[in-house]
C-alpha cells in the first residue's frame, strides 16, 4: 500500500484525484459508477477519456442502469474501473456486493471506494459519551446505514474477493458546529487523531486493484 496518505475535503475531490492517478493503468476505458445518483461523476469521467457507465439501486436519472448488488451485474462486458462512493455501508450483505463488483471488473482493474469512517475521532468520542458511533446511530437506519465499515473488516472483505489495496486516503469534510462545547470536543478529537491517523476524517477512501 502507498504509505503517503493524502487528505481531501470531500469524496468528489478524492475520486477525481484517484481517477487522474490510476485511469491510465486501467485495462479498458469503461468506468462503472456504482451509486451514480444524479450523475455528478459523468463530466469528470468523460474529460479524461473514460466511458461513463452509471449504475444505481434506484433510477434517479434516465441514463442509470438498475443494479441490485445482491445479484450479478446486468451488463456482461467487464469494466476497467469502478467508482463506489459511500455505498458499501448501505449493503446488508457487503461481502456478496463486493464479490459481484469483483466479478464485474477485469483483471488489474481499479476500484475507487469511499465509506464513512467508524474510527473517526468524533465517532470515538461519541461512543464514549453516548454509547453509539456519531455516524451510525439508530436514526441513520432511515438512510439504510446497516453495515459499519471498519477498515480492517473492509480490507478483509476486499482481499477475500480478489483485491489488493493500493492506497488509503482521508476524507475530512469541514464541520460547521460552533461554541464552547464544540471547542472542547475538537481539542479532545485532535489528541485522538495524533495517536492514530485512521481517526482523521469523517470518511476514508481506498484504491484497490483486482488481482
């Protein structure tokens, strides 16, 4: 794995940078955007010469192809790159979903993934004070947050379905809280982050290669 850890202010910037770094290594020009939403990745993918192939569980735009990750990909042709941002935590069976994604990617293809970070300092402090992770409280079940993607578990699942992790990144979106309470909590969170770099970032990103 690349030991130089980059930090991004949002997942879009992470994905853009990783596409710039890894697209030239992809075995073909097709980029499957899984969880494509309203298509915010389309222009970037086309600007680097990629063929954008959007998938989603719910059709939000006409171009998207419905794919339930409990099933095999509805497209036979394999892709060279997969963009998979903030989707894994919504899967009740993440190993099966990753296996179906792995089967969709050519050998040496690239997976660019991001997930909420359970090890985030704010999560750790909230767990200590309130008994739940900040990003995975019962109220988040309404968003179908049903899988808590601890890095060591995601790493294990990726290896199990045939991926090698190349890079880890921090996605540290700015927080808009204020006041004395926030100030004190922020100081404690900074101490936690100094002890463990994986405590930095509301999300983390991974780049992996299909073996």
